[in-house]
């Protein structure tokens, strides 16, 4: 019933239901403008290169807002040969862990998915300056320049 209305208005069904039209003016696709989303039910990690209406498990997800890291969530990044070696001194228990670490430059988005009881570390080829993001399942998204 709503689908024909969405077609007439030339918007997607999620846009119609949310009342907000998504206009992607980010035609150059600079990945430093990326938005990250995490589903609170299943843990899916989703990425968009501009404004989007993202849903998972029947929930419309807001884009995550990255925070400045505190003492518990500070990442150490050292250069080893041609790679950034990123480590986090963070618990990796089943109830409190780092879910992913991502390295984003203007033209690359690289993400390493992490799992409980593993190590909170990742390696990324050096491809210029950019941002490092990591997500704690309890405290949210953090970022720092690299």
C-alpha cells in the first residue's frame, strides 16, 4: 500500500516511513566522510560513503558519532615496515570487547573484524594519512588521526 506512494514520490520506502529524504551530495565519494552503523541486536557493522537510511533487524540505525578515546580506549599505532600496527590494551571478554578496527583514508576503507577472547590488534598497509576508528561494544565508536 505504501510502495506505490513511495514510487510516485520517487523516494525509498524507508525514507517515506522516516519522513526524511536522503539526498547524497557526496558524489566525489571521499571515504573520510564515511558513516558507520552497528546493529545493537546482531552486531552487524555497516558502512556508507554518505547520508543513508540504514536498517538491520527491523531497526533504523543512526550513524555512530566517534568520540575522543579515554585512557581505557587509547590505541597504540606503530609503523612496522610498510604497515600501521594497531593495538588496544582493552578487555576482550565475551561481554566487553572491541568489535572492529578500521583505517580510513580519502580513497580506502579497510576494516578488521575482531572477536571476543581474541587480540585487539590489526595491521593496515600505509596508504597516506587518515583516520583510525575502533568500536567498543559497551562504550561506542572512537577515532584518532594517523
